[in-house]
């Protein structure tokens, strides 16, 4: 789960991290009012789940109510297009109006889960204000990392090393940086984050150290433990098909291709997408129906796949274990009759009850269902059908 910048700022503020005064608005009139209350120089920032806002023109410094009005009007009436949104862009429905700060230096600080070492890692850099991937590529030594103890968390000497790595020498600034890093780590643990990032962390010309942008992702499996995160969930920023899939315990991620995939098992789903690419096709989705899929769940999976107008063919790849092949075959036949497949469906089934599944498909005698001998055969057939 993701949250907006203004929500991440609030979680940091609750943990004692200093952030600029701000308000969230959803209209031009509200933006003018918010600016009037904040006063001076302010920044208007689109609140969307995508990066590249500044380069896209959706982060603007304003010095008057009229400038705030113009910025808000532009952002709320235009779709934001950046490398992370695709050519279609995304609609902006909320704006953050925040007091601007006079920046002297920009830094980076984050806590992420190191999946290789299976522990959280704190990362800091003196090169803030740009994507950390750019820094990692250009100058990997600029990123200082300290891995956290599984039970003890952030140790004092580690925090001291991270503050020193940021280059602070003034005692008050060092104290502030120490508190910010500890607050960031506290938020990471408290809310089961997979990412808690401040970029940039800044030192103002007056000597204050504060966070002026924040990004946070949370473990979906832990959201039930956090009422505050449940209240922050914004369904308007999510793909409607992905939300629909979640309601039926399906794992679905929309992609840009034209070959729909229905697979049981995340690893097998990724292998299926890889082999489609290998044979010249483009997957339209990642869809894992899981090991305990029911007939109704599988039928809903087909409905979700076919709701994507780009889909011109479907590859069904089931390795029956807990999910039995005959259950999928029954769902295929029922879906073909209920939904009415208008695209070819290539079917590869192996595993539990596969003989019965193949017999069911043979007896159904539906031309739209095309059997495949193995996964390679299935990939070649579906790619040929959509070519």
C-alpha cells in the first residue's frame, strides 16, 4: 500500500520529525485560502502516486494568491504525464500547499527492507533531491548504509555514523539529524513499512534541519493492524481492476501488452510472462489465482482479464497442486459459456487431475479453447494468434 506525500509527512510529524506547515486541498478556491493562511512563498505540489512531478510541471513555487490560483487551476485541470505514468498520464485530485523553505543543502535518508539480508537497512546520502537510483548509478559510494539488528534495531553508534556521513558538524544540527533518523526508523517499524523515505532532507539557510518531501510504502499483509493506514487508503489512485481482483483474493497487476495471463503461483506467473516475451509477445497482466482458487474465483479472473480492451489472446498456465486442473477446466468452460470468449484462449494444464481436466475440455468441444502440449507450445500458439 502507498500513501500520498501529505500523509507520509503527517506520520513523520507524529514521530517528531520537523516538516513545513502545510494544508491539503481539492479545489482552486481552497488552494487560494490555504495560501492566504500560510503566506509568503509557498509550494503547490500535486498529490499522486508517481514521481517526476517537478519535471512535469506539477510542483510550483508561488509568491501570491494569484500565482497559487494559476498553479492549482493548471494541476487540477490537466493530467500529469511523467516517465512513471505513461503517455496517458494521471488525473490530479489533491494538492499540497506548503510553506517554502530557503534551502542551503539537500540530503537523502531512507529505511528499506534488504530482502537479501532479511533485515531493514538505513541509507543516507549527501546527494539528495534527485532519484536515489541516479545517485547509485553515478556515484554508489555516496550512499552510506547501516543494517539494523533484527531485535535491537538502530543502535546509537550506527545513528552517530549516519549523522556524520551526512556531514553535519553543528551540534544542534547533529541533534536534529539524529532525531530525524530515529523518527524515520520508528515509523518504519511501527507501521510495517517496506519503504520510508525522506528526499530531500534539507538544511535551511537559517540552520534548521527538516523533511520537505516523504514517500512511504507499507506491507499489504499488515494493514489490518493499523487503523490509521486503513483510513489513509485512497482507492481513486489504484487501478480499478487490481482492486476488484483483491476482493476475490486474486493477485493482479495490469501491464501494457495484449496477451492476458491466468496462472497459479507467482513464480510460474513470472516465468509465463518471460516465455511470452521470449517468443515475441507482450503480457497484458500478471495474474496469480493462487493455490486455493475456486471455480467462481477463476471465472472472475477471466472477467478481469477481458475487461482490458487491449487483450487479444489469453494464456492459461496451470500446474495443478492444491489448485486442481479440473477446477480450472470447469471454470474455463463455464466462463466461455457465461462470458463468451471473443479472443483465443490457449490452455496448458499439468498436475493434479490433469487427465480429467483434458477430458472435460475435449467433451466441451469449444473452438475458442486451444490446448497446448507444454508451456513452450502454449507461448508459441498464443503469440501466433495475436500477431
